[in-house]
């Protein structure tokens, strides 16, 4: 009895949710005696939201958390056919479309369901028990978080702005401009020290220059990470990988504060999910939303 999981690299928040789900799923079948194998599709044919380079699985994750797998293989482009060698895809859609795909080496009439999902249009909820396994990224990520946190010990809260996917509308939406203005005035008057994270830093205006606002790494000067092709970053693969680690560290850094305030265009960002499940004391408060 064999199980093959395909993990398709994509936008970080959803990608981490998918990883916790599949580990729960695979643990179920491992206990039943299945041989469990993982294929990591690193570029997904350029459809993963980043135009990512050909990163290897062990460069992205700490493999210690994936010992449930008998083998881990990295490929660049996702498997998209229902039949793959001896395996048959049992996902609801064709493989390569969703975040992860399930293959068995036999026809299955009843496939176990993974229920770990704490995020919907209303925000985050711990009504569902937390994942059994919370995988960690490459240790380099946590070194970056540690360095930033030690350099800025005054940070006590996080602001997360979800602007990704809003496209050109952001320059023409009066409510969005109003939200920026309200945010600036509220932060300026506040006695808190905020860690500010957003995929579109260049849209935020003067708020990023307030003395009680801190951005991760070199975000004030970088191109918007929500609209970046990593393979276009100058400096070669090492630089591209370093920027990706910065981006992951920016997400992980949210765990260092217990109070998170989010502003969003549509749904609250899954970029907060890592912190939600890795910090049991975190409180995520919805401040403003634009439909």
C-alpha cells in the first residue's frame, strides 16, 4: 500500500495551511502501514504566485518535521495527469491545481479527510483543534527572526495589511485612501510600537517612516514582495534565496507579538496563519475591511 503526496509551492500563508493539513492526512495512513512519499513541486510551471526559482525542499523546510515520509523528491513543474506511474490521483480536481494532491497505488473508495482549517472570510478561529504537527522552515529563517527581534525589542504589536490581489484598483479606491489616512493617524497617536507587514509596502506612504513602526529587513527599499518574480532579483540564486528567507521570516516574526491588528481588502490574510497556530497567546483583531 502506497501513498504519494504532491505539495505545490505557492503563496506562503495558504502553503503553510496546506502543509499542516497534509501532515495530518499522511500520519493517518502511516499508522495504517502505508509507504508514504512526498513530491515537492517547486515552481508549479510558474503558476505559484512568485515566479520562484528551483528551490529544493530541504532549502525551504526543516526536514526533521517530515520524517513521516519514506522519501522526499523535488521536481520543478507539477504533475498534472491523473495517472502518474503506478499512482492514481484521488484529489477532487486534476493534480497541480490545488495546494496538495493525493495519489494512491490503488483505487480508493473512501479517502480520509483532513479537517485542520482555521481560516475563513470571518477571520481565524480555534474552534477546530490545532494541527498535531507544526512544521518549521529552514533554520536560517529563525536566525533572521531572532536577529530582527533582538534589534527591535520595543516591538509589542503587529499590524498586517492585506492588499495582495487588489490590482490597479488600489490607486482609485477612495475607501482605501481613507484607510491609509486613518491608520497613519491612529499609529501616530499610539504608544505602542508596531511591527508592520504587508505585501505592498510602497503603497503605505508616510506610515512606514513613523518612529513607532518597524518593517522587517530592508522592506522600505525593496520591491513589493506581493508582486515579485524572485528569479528576476539581481544577485543570482543566493540573493534570491536570501530574499525568500526574509519573506518567510517576515511571516514568522508575527509570532513574536501577542496582539495583531489587521486591515484587509477582502479576507484576512493567510499570511497570519503561521503565527495563529504557533503562538497560543495570540489575539488577532479585525480593524478595517474594504469589500
